[in-house]
């Protein structure tokens, strides 16, 4: 029966479960049947784990085995992809025992093909929060958030639970604001499971059921707090996995003398590309952790690769770090240490831990590299050859210096130095050998006396080489800690792909506002504070996080709501003449800059016989639920204190409405209208640019979603330019990058393309509320 075990394990069952299954003959035979059919449908032997788990669960619960192939097909063709759907399917089959069932009815019952948009999630969650608003405000974070999740799950039956949870969290945060000291105190202390952690990692603080987690805490609070199980400076040895040598305690003592126990971190970008939203997390984490603990953080350019470096990247990286509000303690370069690194390499050879190798580049790639025949060559020989390497006596690729160690992934003897006859932007042609990441990174950390070397999880496999090298050279060894990287959907961030987008003219440049590079976000008008808040929201967890852009946008709105003054603009103007005002009537209307807090100031806009409203705010034919202007339904004008009623609809030759004649009445004297709309009078003309997502699919890089590649997934409406919008005169004196909230339209930022004749505004984000719904 051993081969049945392996068949079952091939669909993702554990060995134990596979063996247990075998004890049940009926189950075994049904499951085998299902797997055979699945493999037939797939045309291969590999059933992935998700489908495998669903198959297993289906087989254990299916009463009527005549339905086996029917359901297997739904699972394998990925029409049923979740437990929730499977349960619905099984229930449906139980209650529809007849031979021929209605496929459509079945598919509806188990949500086949249902796509729940972020907007639908947002709307549904908004309704639920509104329902519990009073209770939430009274109980704040003591409120049982599980209730909200429960209702949201019911309302959004087929939505991705994680996204729903994110949205609930976001809206709760929005309503209540971050947790205050009082919130934190009142929280009953949940017994914390203190399971010893095997890996060196940051404890994942976000818990699925929405209870104990980092929500609402500022990044600084999180970074100071005990969520991070980081060691104290000098206590490196307390970290699981840290390698202690006979000299470790002595080195740590010296380290403490040098640093006085100060926390030291570094942000180490390679200067070969532009920073993107994922780096914002790294910046916040490294600089934030140092700052929260009165430590220091270096900005270190990892400039060991002479081919890739360009001055513009150095400048841009530093600018973005500062834009996010952080100041490096010092700006350093890996190349500052080239001489020291070389001396250490000589020492490493002397100690018998490295050798010069003549295997060629191609032979060194991959994992099944044959062991180097030069591994055991005499130290003296390697010393001479390494010296020759340095003197330029070999061709590129002819020799390398390799370290005698095996990496976690089984890779043997990683390269420490390779030859490159490319001048380096800082050291010119002093060197023709350059150290690799694996050799350089830990030693630079050691040289800078770094206490916590924070990096993303993909470097986990480099951890043992990190410790190994410091110990092989008997120098101070920092602790490497890994955290999860931050990904965003509906975008691409790799340098190569952005270059493609620029080259094909799909976007204008690296800082095109539709991209998620940090320079692009700045152009688009995202305040740095909003980006930092977003990083805090994501939390400092070890888990990989993939976020929807609208969560970032929510953070942007939160900041702009308090900082961008209101103005009125209409994108598609409709002329309105107020017949019961005298021709020369000139009134001034005072508009608060922040209606929620009038003390923050106000501005004045003119009001006269001719005004303009948004075309979509008028409908000739009434529709149920439409609250704005129609021939029979008056509407209020925001801030003006007037209600207008249509007297005459004027049309052009083609029958399009081109003007309205209305009368106005003071809003005190008439019944309150169902809605108030924005308007402008004697306005300025301006150009307005609206953005949508650049990509149509969530994961444009995923061949399963976009088989023909990300370049084929461009949203044709990602940029709309409206050349003659109208805006009120209060924005007339604004400067480039000033930000406004155009009432009911969105947040906008003044573009550098503006001239004295014409202002240009780029939309930063839409308002949360649907402008049609007020
Ligand atoms: C790191 O510590 C060593 C002594 O252990 C000291 O010589 C060196 O100057 C320190 N480097 C920095 C960048 O603080
Ligand atoms: C995040 O993005 C990187 C690079 O595109 C990718 O390798 C990784 O799998 C992504 N992680 C998740 C959780 O999507
Ligand atoms: C405004 O939008 C245009 C068109 O997409 C773009 O070229 C420009 O860089 C944007 N400006 C800002 C400040 O975002
Ligand atoms: C904007 O801020 C005010 C308080 O300053 C608040 O009452 C209002 O709900 C906020 N609106 C949004 C959409 O965040």
C-alpha cells in the first residue's frame, strides 16, 4: 500500500493523514478515483495543494458518490476554490438529489465565478460600521470586532476574507482613530502563548480573528513595544540561531563599549533603481526602529556592483528617505570599505576558509554544481592568485574567490570576489575585483557596529552565511532579523518591468503618477505621512503582506481630509442662469476651508446670476432614488444658502441640454432639498487629470491571470484629461503641489504644468463617498 500513501501525499496530505485514510477502504477507493480523474483532467500528475485539500474534504463529506466526478471537475477547473464554496456545493447536492440538476442554479448557489469588487466590500462594510457606530464610539476597541466580521462575511458571502478583514480594520481605524493609551490599558490582558520560537523572526502580531493585533498603534508604538522580540544591544547571543564562538562574549563586550548599548540599524539599498512602496516599509522599519529606541540608522548604499550604479539613483534614494521624514545618522557606502574588505578576504584565505577557484561562471550557476577541484589547494597558492586577481592578471570570469561553506539551500561555496573591469563611480579603476553581496553585507554591518540587521524574508537563506563569515573572521557579528515584504496588487514594481512601461510609452517616466514608485506617489500628491501611516497599518509582521491599493488611498484621504482645504470645481460644466437675480447681482459666499472645523479658516467665492453645475447633477427625467436637480425636484447649492428650481431647459440643435434657467430661493424659506451640490460662478478654467489603476488585473505579473504578460493588461482609462473644467477663484493663487479637496470630486494637487493662464490639477485620490450619493 506504500504507493497509495505517496499518491495521497502528492495532493498535499500529510503522511499521517494519508496513512489514516488508508484504514478506511471506502474512502481510499473514492479518493483514488477522484485523484485519477483530476490527473486526467489536468493531463498531469500534479494536483496542487489547494485543490488537493478540497478534493479530500469533498470525498470525506460526499454522501452520494455518483456526484464524485461532477464535483471533482468543478474543483479541478477552479470553479470551486474555497471551503465555503465546497460546503455550499455539498449542501446543494444534498437537497437536490434528482439526476439532472440545473447547473446554473447550482453555480449560483455556490458562488461560481462571483467576483466581489473592492468597492462592493467597501460599501458593505460601511453599512455595517454605520449600524454599530454608536456602540463602537462608546466602547471603542473593547467592542467585539468579531461581530463586524461576522456581519461582513454574511453580507459578502463570496469575498476574500482577508480583504474583508482589512477593510473592516481600516474603517474602524478611520472611525475611532489610533488606539490611545487608555484603549491599550483597558484591554484585558490576554494570556500570551509564549511558545519558544524556532526561527529568528519577528513575532507575527496580526491575528486572523481580529483580536490581539497591532491595529491602531502607531508605528513608533509598535516598534517600541514588545511585539518585536528583538534582542537588546550586546545580547545578540540570546537570539535563537545566533552562533556563539569562544570569542563572542569578548567581541560583544567591545561592541558595547563602542556603542554604549545604542540601537544601530541601516537601510542598505542597492543604488541601481528607484525606491518603491515596498521600500517604504524597509525605510520605516529600519529608521523607525532606531528612532523609537533612541538609536541611529545609517543610509548605506550597497554599491558593490560597478555596472549598475548611476548617480541619479543615489540622489533619488536619499531624497525619498528624507521625504518620508527620516534623517540618516550618516550616509555610507559599501565601497568606503573596499580596502578593509580586501584585507579581510586575505585574512579569510589565511585562515583556510576561502580559496581561488577556476570554475567558470556557467559552472557555478544553479545548485548541482560539482564541488570545486580547487577547494583544497594550499593557502599560499590562493594568496598569490588572489593578489594576481587584484592586479588584473586574469580575464573577467576566469577566476573567483570562494568561501568554504554550504548555504541553507545547499548551495556550495558562494563567491566572495569576482573580476570586473568596469570603473566604479566612487573608486574609479582602483579595483578590478569586487566583493559580492554575501561577502560584503554582513561585514559592512559588522564594521558599522549594527545591532539589528533587518531584512526581508528572502534573505533568510543567507542568514547562516552571514553568521558564518563574521565568525570565520572572528569579528563582531550582528543579528540578522527577517520581516515580511510588502506587495501591492494592481501594479508592478520591478525595475525591468517599469523600464518596459516607460519604453513602450505606456507611462511617461519612473515618476508617472500611475506607478507606485515613491517619486510617483509624491508627484501624485500622496503625503509622506499617509505612506508612513500605511506602513504602520501593515504592521511589522514577519508575514508577507499583499495589500490592495485602495487601502493606501484610504490612508491618503485620512491625511488630506485634515490638510487639503475645500474648493469647488465642476469637471463637466452645465450653465445655469438664475432668472430672479438682477443681472449685476454680485454676492460673496464664505466657504469654510474645513467644514468639520470652521476655526481653521475660510475663503470667499463670488455668486452671481450665472453659475455652473456638474452636468451629471441634472437629469431631465426623474429616476427613483435620484436626489439632485430635475425639472420637478429642487436642489441646494452648497455653502450658498440657496435652493434652485428649474424653470426652463434649453437644448442645442442636437437635443442636448446646454443651459438651465432656474429661480433661487433662500434655503430658510423653502423645504429642505434632498441634496446639496457644488457650483462655481465667475470661475477659472483649468485642466484636470484623473487616474485609474494602470492594470486591469490584480496580479498583472501572474501568468495565470494575465497569460500574455503585464504589458497586455493596461487599463485604457488609466488617464483621463479634462481640458476645460471650472474651478472657483479661491485656488487662483495656489502654488505647485498645493493640495485641495474639490467638493464631491476628489483630492487634487496643483501640477507643475500649470501656467499663469491655466491651472493644471492632478487628481490624487477620489473621495471615499460616491459623489452621486449625497
Ligand atoms: C565600530 O566599533 C569599532 C570598535 O569595535 C570602532 O573602532 C569603530 O569606529 C566603530 N565604527 C563605527 C562606524 O561606529
Ligand atoms: C511579492 O512580490 C515579489 C516580487 O514580485 C514576489 O516574488 C513575491 O512572491 C510576492 N509575494 C506575495 C506574497 O505575493
Ligand atoms: C500630472 O499628470 C500628468 C499626466 O499624467 C503627468 O505627466 C504629471 O507628471 C502629473 N503631475 C504630477 C505632479 O503628478
Ligand atoms: C474628515 O475629518 C473630520 C474631522 O476633522 C471628520 O469629522 C470627518 O468624518 C472626516 N471625513 C472623512 C471622509 O474622513
